[in-house]
C-alpha cells in the first residue's frame, strides 16, 4: 500500500472539513487540533494503491507542491515530531508495497519520497515487496488515525535508511531498512536493530 497525495488535493477542502469533524482531541502536550486533523486526514483520505516511488538518498526529486500539500506536510511533520518527544525509543514497523522491487539495493541508502504508514497488521499474504523498517524519526500515530489498526507508525520522508538485509526465500518481509542516525540526532538513536 502506498500513499497518493493527488487523491486528497482534488477535494482538499472537503477532506479537511471531514477531518476536522472526525479527528480525535489531542492528548499529547503541544499537539494541536490541526495536527490531529492532518493525521486523521492522511490516514482516511490518502491511502490509495499506487506504484512505489522509492528515492535514492542522494537524489533530489521534488513532489508536486501546492499550498495545501505544504500545509499538510507541515502539520504532519510537526505532529510526528511532537509525538516523537513522548516516544523515546525507536520503533520497528512494517510497510508493504504492491510493486516488485529489484533486489540489487543491498547496503544502499534509501528514503521514501513521501510520508509512509507502517503497521504490524498489513495482510502479508499478498506480499510483493515488504519492508521491515527500523525508524527513529517516525512516531506511533495509532490514537489519531482513521484506520482501525494497532501500532501505526508514520515514517517521514526526511529519514534516510540503509538496506541491511534482503530475504529472497521467505513469505515474510523481504527487505529490512534501518535508520541512519547522524551524530546530531543521536539522542533519538537508542534502538539497535536485532542481528
């Protein structure tokens, strides 16, 4: 499953109004109603099956920007950064894509081109490309999500990962991504992925 921004921005006003009516009251210090609405709107309106757009860490491709996309990106970014302060450890989650990836990405640095929603409750029976993701910049957004799944982690597009493992003979997740923590972000790097 992959996020598709264009779906939401065709009807942004309607989607935002719906999110403001149905989102949950913020329960975390410094999280505002607009942050909660953005998280709700993202999980309600934007999750649509599309092709995976996986970016190399050193490429600079930019998505199409509108004032609505900048606002939503800002609220999502601030929201997960605020939530991250109350979640002091890094987390492991899963992300699944319906696009088959070439497996010549071992030991490469990669990032997602937009926010990604990880969960431990995806249906992996249809697994085409599945990632086990160790994220130190993503945050658990389950409380604010429109989806009825546990352990939902929103992964930001600015987090860079290294492909640390690729499994070819398994029905479980095939590709393992581990965050690359730069020295000035070391306070968030308390998680050591299992060997």
